[in-house]
């Protein structure tokens, strides 16, 4: 196997993303991890050697984790947590609530707001108690605005059932379930749409001003050849830092094709965008970067023909991988040697 896949994770090779990130105290993670993917030894080996954090694909979402009232499906999540513990990785709890991924028993028209509140708190409490100390941060809510923004909160199940202030309620529920947990609001495409960026900021600033327990904002950062424009991420990140919040990049991937980049240029352009976005996030003080998967063997894209991830279908690193590694390395070796090191071994409580 190539030196990119040097075995062992306690002392990860500096030739891997994980090795260079550990040195700088950066969480470098992969989301969209379906536990069944671990059946492929190449997938499992690449995940463990290249990343110090992971998060589930859908397994934490309401429909998957509590398909029947009071009946929880822990096995897929337990498998991810066990894998992470075996390989000294952090785990993010992605998807406590999501607008359209809810079980029928919860969304019955006759269910009262009181029923939904009680069921939601029980759901949070059960999951957060089971994974206390094993999942170190949580995406409490994801994609609460419309895709392109500018129209206010989506009128999803939670909005319609609990009212326009439902986010304050669910963040408080999550905090009550685990007062030590870091709680994030995860949103898409704010780097591209100023109106959406502003409405997200206004929402979060209001939650902070009212003392709602929110600790950070996740920027999904799904990219195309169109951007985001230089500096957009920096301005957004700094605005939340000024509120005392953390910012994470949560679902980075880059969707380009030869049709959009030019014949034979998709890998080169993709690599440039990966490198630029990781560099900008690191320079703005982000220490938690996750990708929405890492191999095109399990990629999702809305752009036909795009292969948005850093490894190809055969787990070979693409130019995007080397651009990302270089961005991490430049940041790492520009960091003072006495900077705090929060490696994957000590981020878990």
C-alpha cells in the first residue's frame, strides 16, 4: 500500500491528512459515513488513516434512529462509535432533527404540540445519554432555510407544529439532555447567497441575545466552479466569532465537470477550489473541517457527471487531496510551535 495509507492511527503519518491535521490541532473529518461502507476494507482503512473525525450519514436522524415510538435503532450508530473508538477518532452527532426526515408516528396530523415536544425531548435525551462522551458535538438542526434563502425559515414539520420559535425550543431541549454538549446549527449555501447569509446571522444573533444554548454554526460549503467568492467564508466566519460562537465547515465537497471547467480540467479546477476553501477556513480560525464523504465510490451530486470528492472510486487520491494536504501543511507550519494541540485523542470528553 502507498505511504499515503501508512497503517496505525495513534501516530498518524504526516503524509496523511490526519497526520498533518493532528500536528496543528485540527479536526479533519468525513461525514456521510454509512456504517455498511465499513464492510469494504479499503473504505475503512482510508477513513481511519486519513481522518480524525467522522459523522453519520442518516443514522442519527429521527426516522432512522427512532422508527417506532420508543423503539430505537442503536446498532448502526454503535458501529460507527465503536470504529471511532478503535481508531482514536472523534464523532459528531449529525442530524438530531431534519425538516423532512421524520417518522410517521411523530408526524400524524392529530399529534398535539405537547406530544411532539415530549417525544422530541425523550428522543434527544435517549440519544445524548447513550452517546455522552462519545459524540463530542451535535448538529441539532440542519438546513432550516430554503435552498436559496431570502424567504425566512422553511415551514417544515417543526415550524408548523411548534411555531416559528421552534429552534430555541429544540436547542434548549438538547442542552437539557446534555448540558456539556456543544450544539451547532448547520446550514447550506450561505457563502453564495448574501440574503440567506444575513437571515441566518439574524436568527443566530437573536438566539444568542436571548441566551439560547447554541455554541456554533456549521457551514456545509458544497462548492461548484462558481465559488464561493474569495473572502465570503472569512466574513461569515468572523461574524459568528464576534458573537462568541465556533464555526465549523461541515460538508465540504466540490462539484465540477469537464463541461463546466473545460475539457480535461475538472480535476485541476476542483483541486484549486478545495485548496482555496480549506486555506480560507483555516486562516479565519476554523479548527473543525469535515467533508461530505471522501471517495467518489459513495458520492452524492446534483451535477450529472461530477465526482466531488478527494479520492476516486478506487480510493486513489486525486489532485484535490494533495491541494487539501498542502493547505493544511502550510497552515500547520505557519502555526507557532507552542500552539495548543487538540488532537483527536483528547477532543472526546
